[in-house]
DNA sequence: ATGGTGGCCCGGCCA
């Protein structure tokens, strides 16, 4: 089963590229983020014609997450599975062919002294509670999406330049490590050790072409899933060309 | 230190 995550940065703006990509790559399950539309505007029929079941949790012009699945999808949960519901559309979960799959769009944080940063830290703690509520560390769970956190210094080009900024702070990395400590593996890191492998590049300043990005789109999987993961990759080509998202898809192949 | 690009939708906000 090929599972992908992609922050599309507006599904309305990206739909032609998304459908072309689905035809080429044929992922079985897709976690999508930043659809930036209402549920009524979500092009479910377009995806259904391509063989996908869909679930969307939107709120309008910001945020919005979705799941596409070619394998039977059931038990859809919009929002957190436990605790106070988030007031923004950032998380959706479903059972896709026996694997619990959660698509997440973690709050950006904006700045270390901003209220939004505290929201981000709280959000990550609730995400751990969400995982605990869904299953045990021995279960089959993938939480994939835009975490807006670069887990380690090797996930950014120049750590010294980012001191004092979001995405790399100790507190953010700690709440991510705490989530993984529950029983999730960063499957990309199980397969690649080198630095300078990214999933997001700012539109500005020619960052993509100059290799300035961050690895902030993560696929976290319980051990049972990670053990069956034969391949992981970032589809950099999808960051090229006309009207790209600023994120590239990340993919993992889970053997039956 | 700022602003750069590109979403939202048309004046800034957000990333």
C-alpha cells in the first residue's frame, strides 16, 4: 500500500496538478493538507471517478485536511479523537484497509513569543492523546502531514541562521519527540540518514533552486507499520514547474 | 533588518 502526504496549499489552485499526480503515482492513500475550502467545495466526485473514497474536514479559506483512499475507508473522525475539539480544521482520521491513517496540519506557530506558538505546543500534546485514544503502540497507525517542525538540525540547511525562529525550537522538537516516544517512528529517517533532504521550500528568493528548504512534512508510523515499510521518498519533481505547491509529496510503501 | 512569492480575495493576513 502506497501512502502519501501532501500539503497542496489550496486544492482549488492545485487541482490540475493533484489529479495529474494521482494518475502518475497511483497512491492508495493520500493525506492532504491546506485544502483551503469548505466541505461543499471539495471535489469529491473528481477523486471518486479516479477510484478514491474521500473524507474532507474543511473550514473555508484556511486550513482544511482530507483523506483519499483506494482501499476501503471507514470510521472517519474529523477533528481530534479525544479532548476539546480544535476550532480549526487541522486533523482527520480514518481506517484505510486496516491501517488507521491521520492527516494533520499542525499550527505554524508564527513566532516564539506569539500566542499561536503556545497553540502549536498544546496542539502537539493533544495529538499524542489522539494517538493514545485511537490505538496502542502495538497497533497500526500512521500520522502523516505538515508538522511545521523540523525534527533535527540535519533537517534544515543552516541551523545557526534559524536560532530563535519557529519550526526548530527546543520546545517544538520536544513535543514532537514526546509524540514519537509514545510509539511512532519517523519512517523517512529509518531509510535516509543524510542531511539536506527537504519536503518544503519557501516560494521566495529562489529557495527551491538553491536548496534552501526544510523537512517538515513527516510520516510517523507505529512499529508494526514501520517494520513493513519497504521504501520512503520525497517527490521533489512535484515542487517544480507551473504553479507548484510550496510542499512536495512524501511517500511510503507499506508491504502487505 | 527587511522583503522577497503566492495562497486567500481585492486590503492585508497568512505561510
